[in-house]
C-alpha cells in the first residue's frame, strides 16, 4: 500500500523511479511501522564489482559479468565469456553454464556455480525450456 501511495504521487514517483516498489517503499513502510534492522557489515556482495564472497551472506546479482578469455573485465562490452541475466529474457538459462576463465574474480565463479547447482537440482528444469 505504501508502494502504491508513493507510485500515485507524481513528485514521489519521479524522485524514486522504478526502484520505488521494492526498495524505497519497503524502507518507508518499515519506518512507518517501527521495523528495526540490524546492519551487518559485508552482508552482501555484487559481482563483478566485489571480487570475493568469503564471509558474506548474499550475492546480489544484477550486473552483467563480461570477461575476455584472459580474465579481464570488459564491462559494458560483450565479453568472450559472459554471464548476464539479460541473455535469458526469453527462456531460462540452461543447466551447466560454462564457468569463467582463469583470472576472473572468485565471486563471479561462485555466482555461476550457484546458478548451476540450483538448475541441476530443480527437477524438470530442462523440460520447461
Ligand atoms: C491496503 O489497502 C487495502 C485497500 O485499501 C486495505 O484493504 C488493506 O487493509 C491495506 N493493507 C494494509 C496492510 O494496510
Ligand atoms: C558440464 O559441462 C562441462 C563442460 O563444459 C562438462 O565437462 C561436464 O560434464 C558438464 N556437467 C554436467 C553435470 O553436465
């Protein structure tokens, strides 16, 4: 409801943009209802910008991961090796995506391994493609 109220208000909608629904509306609703949060340092990483996943809890996957075969980030340019959710707008990613070449940050490899682990364990994953 907070989200809808914010969306309906032209000025608020303009100020917050598309992330209003899930992020800012949550924060505002929490504040309105006295929900408190404990901040945890290094709670979340965002590959490819955060290189290591050790001692973190969540991988926030949003950025495309593009690399040369030498392991150099080619952000913004399609890499020889790539993992980008935007490649799968029409169909889900296949099982067993290729792992990145040597030199790519551990966080990126971990992300792809986790996606592979998930798709390998979802019964019928390939049937739905
Ligand atoms: C959200 O809005 C609807 C419609 O006005 C109302 O019925 C409902 O109780 C509201 N929910 C909360 C959690 O306030
Ligand atoms: C995943 O792909 C690699 C080659 O890219 C292959 O060696 C391996 O056997 C595959 N694993 C499964 C479970 O299909």
